[in-house]
C-alpha cells in the first residue's frame, strides 16, 4: 500500500493503536530508531501509549528493544518491520498465540530447555567466545510448519545474540522428519541416542574440521600443504 492510501496518524477518530502504527510508518520509518520520549510526545493525550506498541507486536509488527538489539540503549526501540495493516477492517485482531508470555510460561520453557540457548548452547551468565559479553536468555516465538500444512507458534529458549541473528527463524518440521526418515537404521539409532541425552560428543575429526573452517586463508593453505606432504 502506498503512503497516500493510508490515513494520517493525526486522525483523532482512529484508535491509539492504529495511530501508533501510522506514526511509526510516517514519522519513524522501517529500520529507524525512536525513543520512548518521542513516542509519548507524539501522543500526549494517551497515558499508556507504550502498551499500544506492545499491542502492535501481537499483530506481527517487529519492534526491537535493547533485549533483542544490543546496539539500542534502554530508552530506544527500533521499528524493524510492519505487520498487519491494522487501520483496515478485520486486520486489527491479534495473531494466534501472540499474547504476552506469562512468568509461569517463561519458567516452564527455561526448565524444559535446561536453561540453555537452544541455538548456540550457551547458559545464562556465560561469556561468549572471544569477548567479554555475557549471555542473557529470553523466550522466542518460533513458527513451526507441521506435516499436513498447518502452522503453530512454539516457545523456545534463545540468548539475546541468537535472537537478534535469527529474528525471523522458522522450523519446517515436515522437512526435518522427511530427512530423518531417509537415514539408515544405524544413523537413526545414533541420532536417537543424541536426542535421548540431549547432547552430542564431537569426535576429534569433527572438532578439527570446525576449527579449520575458522582459520585465515594463509593458515588453511598451510594445513592443506601439510596434508599433501603427509
């Protein structure tokens, strides 16, 4: 939709959530940063305008805080992506399972995920390799496509760094199961063991290959020459 087809954010006949969405599009722009002060100054008559931003997230709008984007300051937010066109009839309904995550849900997800990021495996408070930043865990929503074509949104533990890098991540469970069924019985038994233990012990060969991939070109060439000499 072109900007000329949208109503103005200053139209007082619109609800505050709709006006907030239009303000983000007209005054902030996708990819840009805004502050809580700027938001409140734009809507001085609405005492809890911050809640309208949270309401937009429940309708597919991606608005990052410093929990998702470490480049942001605590008072800043970034307008990442537009969601539903909430000014249109029928578009303002919250998405399924997009309600706020409760404290009990957070504890349950953290507990079942072993208080580890399910992407990189880091625990809360651990220092990332090659730096001094410590990991902070949070709950992410992951869209899962099921066999048969249906989709659900499921909760998973991720650290802040992985959430930023995989903000639009989704899982195709049907594809995963299809590839799993192509394995030999020996491979399936080994995979089942890893699943049961929720861990995998990497061999020396695996570890060397992973480390080799991180080497600079000159070092990789030296390794290649040594292999050729052997």
